[in-house]
C-alpha cells in the first residue's frame, strides 16, 4: 500500500475516533460496514410481508383505479415509526445519505423479483421546480438513482415533469386529493418513453392520488406499460 494511502487511512481512522459516524436513529457509533443505520436499527425496518403476492396491499390500493403491471412497496410507514423518522430527517434535516441507503435497499429487494428484468426505465415522481429549489433536492430522485444503480436500469428524470405546484395534501380528503392532483404532471419528451416498460417510483404511498395522476399522464404515451414501486406504504 502506498505511504500516502496509509497516511490517509490513518487520518480517516483518527477523524472517525474524534467524530464517529452515528446511527441516525439510535445515535450509537457505527462500526465496520454500517452506514446511516446501525445493524440493529436496520433490522427494525418494518418490511412489507406480502410483496411477492400479486394482490399485495400496494396493488390493492390501485386496483380498479388505473392500469398497471406490478405494484410493490418496500416497508410499512406508520405515524411515529422508524420509516417516518427517517423520512423526516431526510426531508426536513436534509440528510441525503438516508435516501441513498434506502434506495440501495429497495434495489436489492427488487433484484430478487423475476419481473424486474423486464423493466426498461425507472422514473421517479417529479417535484415542482419551486419545491426542489426550496428543499434543495427531490428525495424520490435520489432514492430512484440509488435503486437504478443497484439494478443497472436506466434512470429517466426528464420525460415526466411536474407542471402544477400543489399545496399540502395532508389535511385533504381522498376526493379532494384526487381533484388537487388533476393535470399536475406533463410529458417533456414522450417519444423517449414510447413502448417502454416503466417502473415509477414514489417515496411514500398514502391514498395513491399522486401516483394515479402520474400514471394517467404516462399512459398517454403509446405502448407504455407502468409498474409501481414505493419505498413506504402508509398504514394505520
Ligand atoms: Zn441504531
């Protein structure tokens, strides 16, 4: 090993001793290959139980509303739960490594699904440019990019665009949300997606109004087929 590299490694080791990287949830020092979450906390991510079933909870949430090929979520999102805490740190404390960490995990989960090899392109749900400017990033884009890297599938962040900046959906009924989400998305280059099998990614699935609106827009493209993946599915 070259001396320069040895010194760099020692330097990094010392830095780590003075400022150890901490688990973002339990704040214990991370060891070995641990990143973002310690192994104990990472094991507590409440993974969805029925992801392999064609009629899993995610698919059921869209059944009868839109046409899609597959739908799957990685973990359960509960009020006060681990995934909610992580999303809060990501969105409001701008802790981007969380999105990379979760995107990779999602990628590894999808790697085992037989249908994933049929996907041509991964498209994250876009944020309105005003919101990206305010937050500094689109968390779904980071999750999708990390997932795409693991799966070795092309990422497309250009073709689907957000043309309407919607207000907060939090205090709205399902019907109000659906109305609010009408004509929110547009296509900037539909030729790019013609005949493609698209995997559309959103961070957290609640009523599904956002994804439904995205899919309605995407399906204007000739021969396009959509599958859905979300990091979390909100449950009571
Ligand atoms: Zn921990």
